[in-house]
């Protein structure tokens, strides 16, 4: 590649737009950037592990603490209430205080809360511990996806951000891998407490991720630049990518106070430019969450209850579903994200999930081996289609639909709607399941139906869009007289490979 990156000449930056162009164009690459992406995914691994570790033990918790369906639902959804609060407050703080500070702080929630839950002497402390764990998860998710988006070039953002979904299923499978040997090691008389071991073990990877983050992570250069700290952004680019970066002496050194993130930035999500994006991302996030936590998260309970299998089968079966269908579906979504886009993957995925849920509702409780195999196949199709499609795309849409200045708030808002969806599912699925039996699948089918209708009404495709152009102070900010990226590319031409022209808007968006 010609230009300063290959000749050793320094890259001159004059504005925040120059910083984002360096990353989005792919000129800034190598160094610690890829490691930063996987460290960010490590946080999502902890999120998923902590969510799923207790799923297996919900029936045992209900027996231990003599809980009815309502009490079981409260224990299950307490983590979601915490995540809702963490997402709303954390999304704002991510834009206000920076990605790195929040990224380090939320790991403390995981370590402490995992130990509290594992040792909880009563249901009140267990519920409180799960609430605190949820706050950490709510903070971690927006900041992790923001990190991935802001360290990845435009051509790969869709696939890289979507990586969170196979990582989720890998973590879920890991929780059952922890349980499987414990099933044979722990005396049968203590099997009611297997969930404590699985939940407590979550403190180990959380501590490891926190130490690795401290060693290798730095602030997002795009966030630093958007705060007016171009000197810090230049230093981060040099450290993270090994580039020679110089700051133009005439470049502004600070951001006007009126431009700094404010809690009122939530209102910007519903301005004319962002309204449709916000509604679509939030609705897809909420609907996929409702269907997942009613079925995917509840697989151990479904295997024991609706499929009438034993405890060991619930461990092995849930492990198999997550590995064979969740991880493979998630990686298929990663592969197809750049080619098909979020909108198409979400639409196809919701359609298959809807068909699978209706089929499960019609089969009911299997009365023969053939019907059992049919129900298992439909569950597998549900998990696969969810992982490949809407499971990832709600948050991918939220992360890639907003510029750096609004990314934390935007993804935090969608994450909050996601948690509302999951809270509804976790609270009411046990209650409805107790009254409706397998007929509850038909109720859950309303979630993909709503998701499909919203997708058909709003055809916004975020992958490939240059949303950071929204932060430009004026349309001419991309001109050659102020663009460091043009200098960096030299004879190769424009570096904004992820430009709005290269995107795939499915309908004309209101500007």
C-alpha cells in the first residue's frame, strides 16, 4: 500500500473525523487491535456465562427455597432488571466517561456478584447478587460492542460486531461443560447445589479478563478524539496500531463544552435522523430477547419439563443444542453479515423461529419417540436460526447505526429494551408454562411476529454505512484540504471504503 503507512512517513491528523477515517478505511491495522477485539468479546463471554450458569439450577433453586412459579420468575429476572439499569446508565457513562474506565469497572461487579450468588444463604441474597451481576452486564455489553466497532475497519465491522453471538453460545456451552464433570464428582445427595458451583466458577474467568484488560486495553481513539483530546487519540493510534501519528499544530485541542455528551442525548435517538434506526434496533433487540429467554435460555427446564427427561439429559442436551446449533448458527451469521446484512439475516431468522415455535406448540408434549425427535429438531432449528439471525443483529444494528458520539447511548438504549424483553420472558414464561403447558410456545411466537412486522415496515441496513459522517461539523469536512486519510492513502484514492454510497439502505431514510 502506498502512502505514509508504507513509507514510514507520519500521518497527520487534524480532526476527530481523521481519526475515525484511519480506522474505518483499514489504514490503521495490526498491532493490538485484533487482541482488543477478542478481549472485548471476553467480557461478553462472562456476560453469557453468568446468565446461563443459573438456568440449569432454577428448578433446584425453587425446591431449595420453596418458591412457586412467581418466585422462580423473580429470581430468574432479577439479573435482567439490573442489566436494564446498567444499560441505561452505563450507555450514557460510556459516552461521557469513556470506554476504558467502564470496561474495567464492570468486571468488579462480576467477580463479587458471582461469589455472593454461589454462597447465598437465602433467596433474598441470591436475588440481590443476581441484580448486582446484571448491573455489570448492562454496563459491559454496550462498551464491549463499542470497542469492537471503533477498532475495526468499515468493511469488517458487521462481521466483527456479530462475533458476540457465537461467543455467547460458546460461553453458554461452557457453563454446561463445567456442570457435566461436577455431576459425576459431586455426590448425588448434593446435586441440588450444582448450580452454586457453576455460578461461583464464573468469578475465575471474570478475574482473568479483568487482568488481561488492564494489561492490553486502552481507550478508544475515536472516543478520545470526539472529546477533543486529539493528542491522546494520536498516542492511542501509535500504541494500538504501531503507526507514526502527528497532530497538526493548528488542530483544535478541546471540544466545546456544549458538544460534550449529556444525559439528554437520549432525545437525539428520536430525532428525525435516528428515529427509524432506534425503533428498528430496539424492537429487534427486545423481540429476539423475549424468544431466546423463553426458549433458548430455558432449554434445561424444557428438556426436564416439556420433554420429560432427567437431570443428566438436561445437561448433555443443553450442551449439545448450544454447540451444534448455537455456535454454528452464530458463526454462520458472522460469515453472512457482510454479504447479506443485518436486515435480511434478522428477517429470515425470525421467520424460521416463528415456524419452529408454532410447530412446537402443535406437537405439545411428545407422546412417542418420533414426536420427541421432531420436537428436538424444531428446538435445534429455533436455536440455529436465532443465533444466525436476530439473536446478534439487534445489537449489531444498535452499535453500527450511530456515530461515535452517540454509540454508547444508542446501544445502551437497545440493550435496555433487550433487557425488558428478557425480563418479561423470564418472569412470565414459568407462570404461563405452569398454566398453559406447551401452549406457551404459541404465546412466545408473538415475539418473532412483532419483529418481522417491524422489519417489514423499517428497512434500514446499518452494515456498510459511514455513520461517523454524522459527527462531521460540516459537509466539507471530508475534503482533501483537511483529510488526513487522503494523505495516508496517497495515490490509492479515498480511504472511506465504508462510505454511505457503499452501504445498502433498503429504503430512503428520513434525514
